[in-house]
C-alpha cells in the first residue's frame, strides 16, 4: 500500500509529464501552423503566381537554389524615382529603410536616410555593400555583399560570400506606377544543421526586415513623386 507521500509524489510526477506532453503538442501545433500557413505566405509576400514563377535577371547565377523567396509591392511612383533609393542601400550609405531600432539592437549601426544622396548614386559592379558596420562583432557570410550586376534603372543584384543572391528588380507598369520585386536565392546546401538554423532563426526575421525595407522604399518614392 502506498503512503500518502508516495501518492502525492506520483501525482506530482504525473502532472509534470502531462505538462511536458501538453507543451510538446502545443509546440508541434505552432510549428505546423507556421510551416503550412505563415511560411508560404511570407515567402511570397505581395507577389502574384506569375511573379513567383517568372525568370528574373540573376536567377542563372544560382540555377538550382536550395531556397528561394520572391516578394513584391506596387509603388505609386515612376521607376526612375524608385531606383535611386535602391542604389544607395547599405550600412554606412542610405541604410535599409526598415526597423533601425531592431537592427541597432544587435549593434549593426544602421542609419536610414530620407533623401536621395547624390554621392551614393554611383554604384558599380564589384562594389561592396555592408549589411552591418565594418568592425561588426560577428563576421559571417551575411555581413557584406558584392554588387554582382547592375542594370541602371531596372535591376540590382547583390551576391553574398556564400554564393546566394539578393535581386532588386523594377517593372514599370505605366508612367506613374512601378512593380518592385525582391528575390532571394540560396545555393544548395548539404548541411542539415545549416538548413535548420536558417529555417528556425533567419527566415522570419529576414522577412520582417525585408518587408520593412520594401515598404520604406515605397513610402519614400511615393512621397517624392
């Protein structure tokens, strides 16, 4: 026969097991909702099916990506008024027009500008675009990117040290409207750990910042139009 203390101990142990099981189930439900609902939405935020499936300049640089996102927004301004904001992207340049409080929380030292800076308009292939300050504490493949290709007024392609590309593309709709597309392509990776880390820690924060950047460019271009 169990003593009262043994019974109480068994109940407490059962409660802990039950609580752990509930937490696992809840975590599984949250992960499933993210994977099947939120993730497909944010990976093609604002983009039509045709835009997601179409070829963009630079796709051939990473012909078989392990990961790809395509996002789009309509800017009520001519493409020639959107382009200057894209050209001056970068830390120590025009910033990224996104959530600086979040970027600077990690010491990136980003400062967004609200004007076109003439001296930042001369961008050439091979130029380096920093994502964070030059002496950033974490040196990785995402601290800077290189201008791989530039088609003035239409397309800017940046390439990271890992071989991935970040493409900014403008499609004029009419004299006063532009479709702004941003595509990211990552090269094939054989590291399951690397893929898991990207999935769990990079994808969603990157979407939040990229969406903020696109809307920041949109609002600035429309304000000046």
